[in-house]
């Protein structure tokens, strides 16, 4: 199973490609779309970074650690964009821009729910962040990108 979300629109785009060169495609279910929309590998990397810096989710880290976490968060957000773009390429289909943007936003939502470094902001509420994560995760499976 590739990372690309396969919709009826994707199948239409890839009809003219060489069958020997492209894998057998089937339309993804709701649960497949949820799994493919969340960049679990990057979220796992972020969780490892929190462990390396001793940043317990929900607790405010030291000033230096917080600055480093903000920089790493920004860097991983950019990496998520390009990594998802690369992982969703499919011969005969246009780039999966919707999935790329949704996955990048999913990374932001997951980091928000994990706490650090967002927990240093005055308006941060861990309960609200967890609620956003739940709603986002349930809603993202309903999205069927056109590309």
C-alpha cells in the first residue's frame, strides 16, 4: 500500500498509463484515507525529539530547549510538506496537493496536541488541542481529494 490516497478521480487520471509500470490501484476506504493523511513517521520523529530534549508533553520546557523545539518544529513542518509530496507521487497522476497540505496540517495538529513547544504560549489549552486532534482525525477521512 502506497502513501497516495486513491480516489475514483485518481483512477480516472491513471487510466492511460502502462499497466506493467503502475501498481494495481483500488479506491481507499475511510480508514485508509485517515491513515494516509497523518504523517505517522514524522510525528514519531517529533516524539523522539521531545524525548531527546526531555520535553514532557504538557509541561513547559526551559527557554533554550523551547527555542530549539520551535526551530525543529518549523523544520519538520517543511520536511513534512516535501516528504509527503515525494511519497504520494504516482505515475500518470497529477501531484496530490490536497493530501500534501492536509498531511502538513496534520503534523501541526499532532504537535499542538502533544504540547511542547506550543504549551509556552499564553493561549494554549491542552484540552482544546486534544479536542482539535480528535475532530481533525475523524474528519480527515471524509475528504476525497480530486487529484
